[in-house]
C-alpha cells in the first residue's frame, strides 16, 4: 500500500515529468497561454498515458523485443487519435485552441518513456497508478505555467477577469518568450525551494 | 516569389522552435555543445525532409482516396519510426564516419515532435509535393539555426556566474526566451 | 516471422478500433462544427435568428439568417484578405437586408498580439456598425481624410486590411448575392 502511494506521488514533485525530467516540453510551452488550455492538454495527455500504460503492461510479454518500440508507438498513436476524435466531437473550442498539439501527443517523450521504463516491466495495477501519478504531475506543471501566463499576460484566470475590462498587462507573457522564461523561473524557484529544504534538514 | 515566401517563413518568421514550439526536447537536451548540436541538426534535416515527402505521398495516395484520413497520426508516426530505422541500418553499412557522428541522435528523432509536426503541417497547408518538401527542408534549416545559435550561447554560459537556482536548465530557458523575442522581430517580413 | 505477425496484428487491431471510434464520432463532430459556425454567426447579428440556410455562388458562401416566420433578417459572408501585417486575415461579416454592416468577427489572423490583434476588439468593430456602401468612404483616416475608420495605434496595416475585408464582404452581399435565384 505504501508502495502504491509512493508510485503515485513521485510524479508530482520529486520525479515530475516536466519540471524535473524535462519531458514533453513542446505542449508545455505551446498551449499554456490560458489555464483552460493547459488543463485540457494535461487531461488529454493523462488519458493517453493511462490507455498506453494499461495496454502495454498487459501485452508486454506478447511483444517480441525487436518490434517493441514500433508496437508501442502504434498503441500510443491509436489512443491519441481516439482523444483527437473525442475532443473534436465534444469540445470543438478546445480543439481549436490546442490544434496541432493533439496529434503531437504521440511524440510526447513522456508517454513513450513511461511505456518503456515502467509499464513494460510492471503489472497492470502499478502501471495504472503510475499513469495517474505522472499524468497528474504533467497536468499540474501545465496548470502552474498556464495560470501564471494567463494572469500576467491577459489579466484573467479561466477567462474570468481579475483586474477589470481591457487591462494593461505584461503581454510578453502570453507570447512565445513568456513561455520559455516562465518555465525557466518556475524550475529555478523549485531549485531554490529544494535547496532551502536541504539546508534545513 | 512564392518559393522565397515559403523559405523565409519557414526559417525565420515561423521558426519551428521559437514560433511553433516544436522539437523543444532535443533543443534543450542536446544543445550543450556546438558540435553535437550541429550533428543533431543534420540528422533532423535528413529525416524531416524525407519523412515529409513519404508522408505526403502516402496521405494523398492512400488516405485521401480511401477516406481514412483519421489514420493520419498512426501512419505518419510509423513512417517516421521506420525511416529512422532504415537510415540507421543504411548509415551503419555505408559510412562508418557518418554513423559515428549521427548514429546516437537517430533513435531520439522518432520522438522529436518537430518531425511529426512538420509532416502534418506540410500536409495541412495547400502545398504541392515540391512545395511541401521545400517547406520541410527549410523548417529543418530553421531548427539548425535555432539550435546552433543556442548551443553557441550555452557554451559561453558555462563560464558565466549564474545565480545558483538558475544554474543549467533554468538559465537556458531564459536565454531561449530572449532568442525567441529576437525572432519575433521577423514577423511582418512575410505578408 | 513472429515479429512481423505481431506488428501486423497490432496494426490491424488499431485500425479496427479507430474506424469504430471514427464511425461513432462522425455525427457529433459534424454537429459540433455546425454549432460552432452557428454561434459565430449569432455573435455578429444584433437579433437572435431562428434558422440558417447556406447559399453558394462561385465566388462566395452566404449564410442567410431567418426568424421564426421565415423572414430573412440578415446575411453573413466570409471574406479574407492577404493584406494583413503577417499572413491572411479571415473575417465573417454580418450584413443587414438593407446592405449595411451589423458587425464582423475575425475568424483567423496572425497579426501582432497587443497591437494588430485589436482588430477583433469591440471598440474597433463598433466603428463599422450601420455603415453601407452609399456615401461612405471605406478608408482609414490616415489614407483619406474622408475615411471613417480610426486606425489602431501602431497597427495601420492591420486596420487597413480589415477595412478592406469588411468592404469586400459588403460588396459581395450587394453585388454577388442578388444574382442568386434561389432566395
């Protein structure tokens, strides 16, 4: 039980796929202009990760070593296409703002990474927990960056205005440079926090 | 004129890294040294151009006539993954030198989202075959430009006195931010 | 042999599963698209319409908005211009039956954020309300002192392009639309 909890929580901070392992950075930077987009992308990725981790851990023994990676990629691409079609059908607004980055979940190195490093070597139960932990960790990082960019860049959060209509904002935060700089500052902040914790202990 | 438009747009205005956020993992991951950055750049150019060309032919030749466009993602990624394998095998046989310098980057390329991203973009735009190959090739040139510039700066950064929490990765992101701001100056160059 | 068999099997399962999902989501996707278009068109009309009808000519697609008694209330048309600061600007223009602009909506653009993208802000759009073809100079003030459009600060090119696109839409409704026999 303690084991499962540890597998679940490590994705949040100590092994956070974005902030610590620097995986899946393209969507992290590209779609985090508003908190809504960040959340949507995070959940879509979590869904794909859940599907691929489950199928891959269940079928790991059946797949010959030589075609392992191509087979994983097909599994992942299948789940991505399912998510793509579902989003198009039930949330066309989200589809419009995430656009190209939905099919690109396929090449989110976090997903292939978890398949190869975890799901192929562990049972279904733990693989599902791992998918939830990593997926939520990914979503958490996206939400953090996108909330920061939306508040500073547009003066809103989840499209709710914080400082009145037509505010003067730090526009650059909503633009590409804001994504790079924002992520840099978040990681630096985390480093500083960790250092402080260490010196206290 | 049309051609020049595609070239300038792919390299500068809509640079894959700074404007489209594609290929960020290798951009951050293998840009510590200038020569590895250049090696990665060439490997990407090769796979990106060839991958887009094959993907274009398969898309227009199989997926569209049979109305199974929804298989696009699965098919493209398979093309890219197998292409990477083929290139690796051929390179190993043909040129030991080239393999030694590019070989280690090839497996990383499968999950380089710039390749799949550009292949999809080249199909979405109303390009003909020649234009889409051109677009892919010059997108790759844009990637080389971005990663080489970045690696050059990072080599200098190693000797710079950076505040401890910002060491390594965070300061690189800040540099990338400044670079992408510079690239924003190109917007308006192509109408 | 085994690797090839396994990989083929994986591919076949994937294709089967996807074609099933595609089949199931086909209707909802088409519906969602139609709904998005309907909502976009609703935003540029000051009244609520009851039904929409699409009417095409070679040059343009017109969306006719009807009230519950099937009286035509307005016409929407999509136009685009390549005169934007960076890339094309696509707009949806809503026009009254008397050939005056109700409002417009920018569907796609790549103008500079914070400057040129104000072409989609209500304050700028408000200038176009009620403007027709007669006696109106469709120019920004910087180009022609009789023009009615106050150009956006530091975004004259974007302002000029949108003015042109809206004008094109209005002209389509006044010249191209009457050619349709089926009204």
